[in-house]
């Protein structure tokens, strides 16, 4: 009994015209063959792809006309013939077949084939659907080209990133220190072997020059020292090129150096490093030539090209910027140090007291700035001692320090009846209104002689390390009273004054934080060391005591300032 579903009456039958339209517009070649392999039907796409005029593909023997001979090695290797599996009644497909066009040229195709229904009367016939694989191949080639291009771009981006990173390291080497010698030695170590086998830097010095730094890719090749005292002479061509550059010429490119120096009887520096080529690049910024960068390569290295030259000139430009920055900073620091030294007070002659002061500027010019000491007599014969430290380490700090120092002097002299705490309060109010300094610390002490020949001290501390009192019997005590916040925080706040008697032969020491505080020790450890050293060396003459304390205890990266007063051993004599 036939159980097949009845046709839906609402669904119209597919007409022959529609099937013909679909057959013709399939977008792929379609042809059918009978059991003998003769083409019995085809669509226009098949005729177009295979190069046959309309209607001429019908009746063609597909086995012979469309399939290349098995011994034709000039064509792409094919799978087994398309119709082989069809004969077995199988649906099959492939993507590497070759069909022959009417003109005998090969058409690479991917295809699908299926047997014709047996009831159609064509025996073991088949229908073949094929697509031109060359379009897909072109798309694949375009994808491959895009991938190759993206890989090239990626590699270029990685190279550019490496270049930028390397140049950043060079810049950091120049700006991370204000010591030109240290910066240049770091620089040449980064240049080899990345840009050259040997790197040398010569700095201009008036009408002459001196070698400041050098590096070679192999250790222990360059002489030590590398400066003008080196026994190795310079290569004549290099010496001439250096002279030209330092006189204003541009980059010099020397070639075939080993050949030109073959007859030399004495080994020079270029011969030692086997320099075949050299670039001598000016270290120049605007109209100032700071020196020259020399890069050499041996015969085993590739010669310098335009890219190398452009990179070397960029390195030289950055180096010149660093040298200019160092020069300007050093000049500013020299001005600050000169100003600060000019403001240091000549100590007054005070009967019955020994006075000594010591100022040690920071070894690094960048740290010179805001420390000061002062000593002056008041109207009633009392002695004012001051130590202070203005925030900052530059010419602005030195300038603010001078303003604050002069203001304190004026206030103390104008109000001799007031105690140190009152004077510091007036100073704080004045500096807040006149913006003399952002903040500062200070100690103001006032030494008063008594009728019996002894001395009394009053003092006030504004955020500063406390005074140290060292007695003749070997005790040392930090004077804890009279402390208040630093200047610049609360200008109207009251400031206390402390008082003590100074024993015979006692030393009162005022100092700045550079004596007790550093990056290598805590503040408390520094205070302990100061007390111990002061006790041990209390018998030294006062000028020697303050200088040795500064030398033995101070942090050379900061200013160190001390001022001390010593009472007589035998008062009244």
C-alpha cells in the first residue's frame, strides 16, 4: 500500500520554466552525461566556463574532451576521474580536478557529482556541478598577501618599538644624572654593539678637546685611561675629521681606514679596534658644539648606511640636549653657591666666647641651596646665633634664604627686648605676608652674659633639629625645650622660648639636618652619632671640632651647616 504523503493542494507544482531559470542562474557550471559519457544537458554557465559557444557543448564526449590525458604532467595533479565513483552509484565531490576548455587550456575546478535517476533512461549517467577554483585561489592568494603584509607591518612595528625603547634608554642615561662624565659613560655602553663596534665621545674644551668616554663591544680592548694621557695616538684621518666637526662641520663619514693606515709604523686607536669605517657626528645644539660622537665598525660588520647615519645623528642630538641641560644646571648651581657663600656671616668678636662656623656645600651641584647660619650682636651686648634651612636646593632657595635671613636680623635688632620665640613669630607672620619662603626651619638662640662672667642661653626652635649642649665633663644633651612647628604653617601661632645656664667650658652647637639625616641612616641614628662624636672630640679647638663633625658625619649629598659657641673654662678670669 502506498503510504507516501499526498501533495499539499495549497502548494503549487514547480513549473518547467522555473526549473529552467534556476538551472541557468545557478552561478555554477552544470552538465549531465549519459552512460557513454556524452553531454546530454548543460547550463549557460558550463558553456561559458568551458569556452563553448551556446549549444555546442551538447553531444561532446566528456571523458575525452573535458578530461586531460593521464600522462599530461603540465597540468595540476588531479584526483581520479570524476565519473569513476559515479559508476558505482555514489555521490562524490573534489576540489582539485582539472577540466579542459574548448581551446585546450586547463580550468581548475572544485566539483560535486551525483548519479542520474535510473528511471530517466540514461543508464549510469551523472550530473556534474563545478565551480571555477581560480577565483577561490585568487581569494586565497589575496588572503595570503594580506597576511604577509600584516606580518611585515607587525615586524616593522616591533622594530620601531625596539628603536623607540632603545632611544628612550639613551635619553634616560643622559637625564638620570647631572654628572656629565657618568652620563656619557652610560651612553657609550648602550651604543655598542647596537649601533657600532666602538663608540667614543670627545668634548670641546676651548680651542681643544679631550676624550671623555669610550666603549668597545669586546672587553679590555680600549686602553685605560682613554683620555689624553693614553699612549695610543689618534688615527690621522679621525683627528682631522674631529677638528672639522668641532669647527662647525657636519657629520663626517670615513671609509677604508685600515687600507689607508696599512703603512703606519705605530699602532693607533683605530688600528687597535680594527676600524674600517667611522662616523664622526657633532654633538651640537643650536650654535653650540659640545663635542663629537665617533662610531666605528670593523670589516666583519656591515658598513654604515643612511639609516645608521640618521640614527647616529638623532643619538647625537639627544646627547647634546643632555649636555646642555647639565651645563645650564651647573651654571645655576654655581650662581646659587656663590650667592649662598656671599651671605655667610663673618663671625663677630665676642669677649668671653669662642665662636666657629662651618659650611659644606653638597657635592652634587643640584643640592646646593637653602642652608644658612648667622651670628650678630644685639644692642645690649647679647649674641644672637641662628641656623636655618629653607625648602629647596636651587637659586630660588638661596634667594629666599637671603630674604629670610635679612628679615630675621632686622626683627631681632629692632626688638632686642623680645625673646627668641617672639622674634620667630614675627618672622613667620612677615614671611607669610611677603611670601619670603614656602616653608623653612630655624633655631634662634640668644646668649646673655651674666655679671659673674657666665652665660645664659634662651632659644626657640621652628621645626628644626634641637641644639646640642656638650659640657666639659663629657656629657652631651639635646635641648628639648622651646620647640614649635616649622615656619610657614601657622604664622600667628605662639612660639615658646626655653632657657638654660651654660656651664664653664660648655659648647652650644646649632646645625642643619644634613649633619644627622641621610638616605643611609635614620634621623635617630644620626642624632646618636652626633652626640657620641661631639662628646669624644669635645677637647678639640672649636673650628676643628665643627669641621671634623661635618667631614665625619655629614651627608655629602646635602648642604651641611654648623655654628658653635663655647663658654670660657674659667669665667671671670
